[in-house]
C-alpha cells in the first residue's frame, strides 16, 4: 500500500502535466484578417494591464499595436488615435516620461485636434502633458521633422544633467545625427549612444563626439549610419560616463528607450515572432514554450497573454520545485506516550512542540490559472529524548492549492492536504515511576517521549508567494493537520523558496 499509492498518485499527477492546450477558435482567424480589429483588441488588453499596474507589459503591448498601425497605414484613423492616446496616458501616469507622453499626444492630436481626456483617464499629469502638446503644436513645434541626410533627428527636451532627443521621425536609409548637451556640473568623460539597428534584438554602442560648448553646457554628437536605419523604429538611449566607465546620468534606459520613427522603414522580422520558429517574447534565453502552444504572426495577443501570465506567478503548465524549513506546535492527546506505554509512565494531554523542526521538499504543477497540485514531504527532526525514543517523523502529503490573482509581487493561496506516513510527532514531558518491593513509589524520573499523530493526516492551510524574480518566489506557509487513527493535531509554520519553470 505504501509503495503502490505514491506511484499511482505520481503517475496521475505527471499525466496532468502533459495536457495540451485547446485549438484556437475561428475568431482569431477573423481578427487576423482585420488589422484594425487586432489593434483595438491590443489596446483594450494594454489598458487592462495598465489598470493592473503592469506598466512594462502595457508599453510592450501598445508598441506592438503601434507597429501594426504603421505597417497597415492606420495612423490617421481611429487605430492610430487610440494607440497614440493610450501610449500618452501610459507615459504620463505609469512610466512618468512626460516627453514621450507629449510626443504621442501630438500624434493623436494630428488625428483629432479637439482631443480631450475621458473622466477615467483624466489626471493632472495627462492634462498637463496634453496641454503642453497643444501649446507646442500651436507654436509650430509639431514634433520633430524628418531630417535631411546629415541633419539632426531632434534636439534634447528633458531637464537634468544630460539632455538628449526623446523622439523624432526620420526617413529610412538616411544617416541620423543625434545631439545631446551635458550641464556644467556633470563633467562626463564620454557620452554613449545606444541604439538597435534595423530592428535587431541587441543594442549597438556608439561613443558620441564632443563638438563644442553652448554657454555652460557641452555639446555631443552621434551619428547612426544610413545602413542601420531601415526598420520601422529605432530605440535609443544615452549614458554619460566618467573616465573610469562609471555611469553618471542617463537619458532613457535600456528597458524604456526613446523611439525614433522611420518613414518607409520595414517591419522587423521578430516584431511578432512565431514561437514554433524558436523566437519568443523579448528574446528570452530561457524561452521554453509549452508543447502545442505555437504562436503565429497573426496572433500577437496569444504571445502577450502568455508573457503576462509568466510575469505573474504561474500559468497552466507551470511547474515548481520548493524547499521550506519550519516548526510547529500542536495538541497531544491520549493517556500514554509512544515509546513506554506500559511502564507506569505519567503523561497529561495538552499543548506540545513539534521539536526540533521540519523540512518540506515540494514539487507542484499549475493545472489551471489559479489551481495547482503539489506533492510535499514533511520530514521532521526530534532531539533530546531518551534512548529508544523516535528521532523524527516522515510523511508524504498531496495538496490542492487555490490562488488569488494578487498583484505584481504578492499572491495568496488556500490549500487542503491529505497524506500518510509517520505523519507527525509531538515531544512531551513524562514521568516514569520506580516502585519498591512493597509497591510504593520510590522515585519519579522525568524524561521526554513522543506522542504520534497518524499514520494518516489531513488538514487545511494557506500562505503567501512573494515574487523575487521571474523564476524565484519566497513563500510563507501555514498548515494545520489532524492525525488519525492516533489522534493528535499540529499547526506548522514554514518558510522557503520556490523555483518556477515550464
């Protein structure tokens, strides 16, 4: 029974891990034929991410929509209006980049000059950036004009120790000249321009040239070669360094670059990658894909949804390995201890410790978005008893876990558990009576023994997952178990780490 039971449960458990995703519906094919419908759905999805405070993935989703808008020449219609408007809101409120917000507000105003914020999206930040965009348009500064070969794509617009272009528009195949200024207080040894040539996944680094001064500020110039300006977009950011290579200031970041639009540019081949061809979201080197979960060029939402779930704490098909350490306290029942039940040992039922502690190895699998199964051990260590008393207890438990959606960092869960083995033991204080020849108690010897709960155990629990990184979670778990047919109970508190994988 103890061999067949675990093998049978583990076989069923592993079989669940091979379940295949259901085929895609005909609705997706219909959406693929209509770029405007696809853009609308991406915008809806992005603003759900925005409302969930997942700003990084919201930005990526909207840039995905913007790529489709440009490719399908939808920029002057509702698709361009909604995409640029939502990017402006995201940069105003979520990512706190007013210059990018103003850039996209200008794009939206080109479609709808009387643009106003809805009640839902109206904030002091969005209203201020919209007003600034209107003022700049009224003053003739309607964005960065497409430069001729050799001219600058835009001048700096951000306040701070380094001022660099935060957007612009150029012609495909033209050399792009970018200019930055650094304040008198900064004194950088070098200013680096980072850009992605022709839709590449990795940034190229280019040292900018010191070209003189303007008042107290120093001018720097960098040129992106004409051969590297053929994609729809050129992400760029800038870094000022001292002579030791230490960063002094940034304009933009690798994970939040400024974007220069390219007229006549070609869509990057990896913009919406097919998972079946080996390209995954963000070029992730950990890119395991679930079997049967191929993503095609006409279905960017499927990849983005998969990435969102991965960034969250689990999705169907996610496994984890865990290890926790803890201890517990319980109620020891009965009228005798475990090792010396028939030797006139005195024992009083009551509260007792599960001394010294326990380890909890664990393997788990998400059978659904919010539901998971796990097989856990409970390997307990007990020290300090008399010779012959148990030194520990070992049990195997099957747990069913129900997760909340949570936020970007914390996720809560409730669990039920059942299993078998030694279950658990509680260490108790007892007394052994030594009787003389006349039947009188000669002396009483105090010692420590155990009371067993088990061999079967069942209970409930719950806990918290805290996201340390994409793969690692810190967990705090509590669990109450009732042991039978030897009835006792224990309440455990455990903390540990989980490693998530697919």
